């Protein structure tokens, strides 16, 4: 049994995490275009590195040392999907479906590179997304609502955080960053487990918002998974403290 002090600590961690989600979602109408793959393409057409490309680059660098923790603590789209778990808590099917996002991401990156080349390289760096856009505000709002509805429908139909698994164009940047960290054996935030403490209750697996079989991962003594967002739900759910955060080399 966990003591009241331990439960209080755990509650505070998840309250902080979910509070950050709420804040990120409430400000999403202001920040959505900094997460937009469309604006990166528009900027590339003019040889401009815009705010969205800068944000994506920052995510990539952070992932080298912190994995996909941004997905677990600050992503507004992730926060929306976790709210939708109240309506549909079915696990998203993984396997080959997780590779769909790479078939979306790869041609998108190639197009961006080609557009920069065609524009003659980088001519300017502008953090403001409205650098030279001729898109009417009403159309921008329609784009925002359309993306949000797409995220909602995906999660409602395909399971919890399905958008993160199958479609998210930001996830590959962070996966690649994590792979680079592992390849160079750099210290990185990761999950560690002690399978001798595991009671086999499967609470960690049931609580995982990314539908990972954490119990099986512990039994195999291998908690590395590119879909893990380091949200800490498994840590806080485990009654035997078999899982913990650690900063460690691969």
C-alpha cells in the first residue's frame, strides 16, 4: 500500500501534467499555427524559416535529451485526446499502423527541402507566422477548426491518442532525435524498471495513454519504445514502485 504522502506526491505530478495540457489547449487557438506543417511549406516557398519550423527544430533538439516528453506534458493535441479518453478509452491498435505517420512525414520533408532549394536557400528567419501570408483570418480559423475536428474524430474512432500514433507530423522529429541519442549513447531521460518488484497487476498497461503493454515491457526488461511519451502515468500507477524516471545512457 502506498502512504498518503506518496499518493499526494503522485497526484501532484499528474495534476501538474494535466494542468499544462489544459493551458496548452486553451492557448491552442493562438499557438496552433506554430505547430502547423502547412506554414512550414509556405515559408519554404519564399525561402523563409518561420516560427513553426523553429518550434519543430527545438522539439527535435530537446528530444535528444528528453525523448518525447513534450508529447506527454505540453502538446495541446495530446491534451485534447486524453480528454477524449473519457468517451473512448479503447487502446489504439499499433503495429504497422504506427508507420503511417512516417509515410506522411517523409514526402513532406522532401517537399520542404526542394522548395528551399528552388527558392535559392534561406533568405530570412521570421518567428512571426504571419510573415507574408495572404490568407484571410476566416480561412485561418476554418483551418484551425478542421484540424481540431480531425484530431477529435481520429481519437474517437480509432482509440486513445490515435492521432499521435498514426498521423502526427511532429512525432518523427522526436523519434529521430531519440534514436540519435541512443546511437551516440548520450544521457537521456528514460523509464527504468525493476521486474523483481513487479506484481503483474497490469495497472501500468491499463493506464498508459499510448496503449503500450508496459507490463510485458517490464517482464522483458526493455522499457524503450518510440511511442512512449514519458508521461509518468505508469510510474504513478504502479503500487510496487517498479518503474521510475532515470537519466541514463543507452
